């Protein structure tokens, strides 16, 4: 990978394990010359990330995105380390497993609040605390999914959260454009991640996707990561408020 992100300081939030999209992005950014900080929630996740990054010079910081004080502390620590921040990757989503099956109408009030808080509001809070550090401008990006645009069976409350995330990307882009901070989304096709396993009949969804998608195959985390490099680099300097689909063309289909 060309050194498109040489000397850029970028925080990546949402690495869970070696299969996660956020991890593919972290690796590709690192190979592209970026200085990387990865956040984690809990010692169990920290142990996994330490093993993944044992041969990399990266910064690891705790951050529970449901708590404003933790987000604030994370960016305060970054300020003391880097002085300036060039990029943020938001790859965070969560819903209660029981909400990802059956009918959306049966969504609980608590399940709705959890999905919106972690999957959507966290981007707003993160952007607010990141903004003062991004005084040279930069790029904020969030991972989203087609389930926020169309009904996807069993995606339910997470689809509604992704729709809210997509709208937040646009509103944040409008707010932050004057500071030369761009905000965009990447809508990845279905990938076998830890989060995806919580969706009922996910393997069946993968099979149907592969049969219908124009490229006749699943997309990879590396392909998503390459798009993230583009959005974090100067090559995308004129793009903000957009959601780029990295799904092999599935989003263009009308059947």
C-alpha cells in the first residue's frame, strides 16, 4: 500500500478481533504510514488487541462510548500524545441479540435505546470531542450498512439505528465542513464478523447475497479498508456527507 497516510494520526474505535472490519482498517492504515491509536472496552478485548498488535507500534486506550467522561478522557490523552488528530474511524454498533430476530414491531424500549446510544449517538459524541484536536482538518468516517436504507430481514432495530447513523453523518458533515473536517460513511456488504453472527439466519443471508450480487462473491474486509484509506487521505478531499457502498454492487439491485 502506498504511504497515503504517512504521519497522519488516526484513532480507530471498534476493533473486536481479527475478523472485524475495524482491524482490517487498522492494519491497512498502519501499512499506509499512519500513526494508529486503537480503543477498547474491557480487559478481555484488550488482551485480544495486544496479541493482534504485538508487532506494531500502536497506542491502545480504553473507551466506553456510553460514557461521555470516558470519551473525553480518551481524547484528552490523545491531545497529550499527538497534539493534532487527522482521522477518526467509528466502527461501533450493538443491539441486544433478542432484538435481531422476529418482528421489528416487538422491539423493546430498552433495546431501542441501547442500539441508538451505542451505534449512533456515539458518533456524535466522538465527533464533538475529536473536533478540537482536528485543527488541521481531517476525516471522520463511520461504518454503516444497507439495512439503514432498506428493510433487511432480522436486522430490525439495528437497521433503524443505521438509518439514524446515516443521517448523523450528513448533519455532522454540514456542521464540521467549515473546519475542513469531512464526515463520511462506508456501507459494507455482509461480512462474517463477530457482530454479524448475532443476526438470526446470517449464513443464509450470505448465501443469498452471493447469488444475487453483481460480482457474484462476498466483499472482503480488505476491500472495505482500502476505501477507508481513500476517505482518510487527500484523494477524497472534496467528498463529505456521503455513504460509499462497498458491497459489490448489491445496493443497485431492485429485486
